[in-house]
């Protein structure tokens, strides 16, 4: 084995390493509990520079600890430098790992800190929002390079635990999980989307009186949307365009992607197209697909 800055090349044959991090208040503890419930050995609040040492120890007994999740709390610029150095050392040593980053909107994080009656760890003498802004600045690079991002803004603890469960089975992470999500542009883009498709080119059922009260999950709206000029061609070409991306994700050891499909309000067109797109993607090999509707039911 070779040395890389004091870390031996230990590339475990069977152990899996997941680094869990993200914004304070975004649900790291909930995610850690869910992982533990599904057979992961979870280590919380590990100093980043000990990550290599722990990985080396676990690699010597992969059958005893086949799945290791390390929860790291990013609270200062100095600590972020330690995390970056630790991850770079793992990569240089040939250790396969993935980073799960938990995020949420500023408003949601403020509400969570206020309800818990505790300060943000970086707010010092300022407001909670000041602490959140400081933390976002520290973790920006880590978030940008994360393999999996979960936006917990609309998730309670049970929904977050379910999301983590869906991502990680007892045998390890799903080969490639696609989350196809409908949304309304007027409510903003999903922050965790990898791809965004705009289906506002399709005639809007909102302007058809008998269709307006229904949603894209109802047969009359679905038929109206899917039979519209250009919809079938769009679906065919979009799936074809995603095939090489999915293959590339698999080669790069990425296991999760969100495809967001948007219309004006997230009620009719995006919902119908999301359901159909999910069905088509589910036919691809080694892919698990789930359809979600972010804004369905909103006024």
C-alpha cells in the first residue's frame, strides 16, 4: 500500500463510505438515525482529519462494517479546510466515497432554530440569518461537489427518514435513483434539481373550463396534455437525451438525480408529463424512478 499524506491506499473492496454533511438545522441527525436503522455504522461529529484514519480501520474489517456513514458538522472556515483536505486525501488514496449534503431554505432554517430556541452556531452576536449566510459561504464548494443533495425545506422528520430510506437499501445505495418532480415556475425552481424541463410550450388546460378543476393525474387532463402537438416528440427526444447522461452517472459512481418538470402552476401540464416521463425512464435498465409533485394542491 502507498502513502498519501500519511493515509495509506486502502480502497475497500466491500465497505461503503458515505459522508453526511450540510446546513445546520437541515436534518443531519434525522438522516443519521435513518441510516443507522438500515444497517449503516454511523459516526457523528467526527473531526474531519480523523476521517482517513477511521476509513483505514474500517477497511481492515469490511465484513464487520460494510457500510460506514460519517456525519460531519461544518462550522468554520478552518474546519472546512480540514474537510476538503481529508476528502482529497481519500480520493488520492483510491478510497471510494460519496457526499450526502442536506439543505433547506433560509426561512425554513430560521423557523427550525427559533422553534428549538437555540442560536445558529455561526451567528455570534448577530441574527440567525447572519449565521446561516456565514455557513452557506463556508459550505458552498462542498455543496457544489456533493453527489447527493436533499432539500429538506418541505420535509418533516418522517418524510426525510423516508427519503433516506428510499436512497439506501439494506444492500447499500440504489444503483441509480431518478426523482422526477413536477413544479410550478411561479413558486420558484427546485433547488436540488439536476435537470429542468420547461413544458409551458404545451397548451394550458387551465384555460379549458371543464379541465381547470382537475389535475395532471386525472385522465381527461392527462389525455389533453399528452395528445397535444409536440408532447410525444418532446418525451421521445428527452428520454433519448437522458440515456447517455444516466450511463455517465453510473460510470462516475453517481447514484441520485432529480429531473424537474415545470409549468406555470405545477398542477396540469408538468404533472401529466412527469408521470409519463417517469414511466418511460423506469423502463431503462438498472434505474429506479419515483415521481413527485412539489406544488400539486397549492392555490
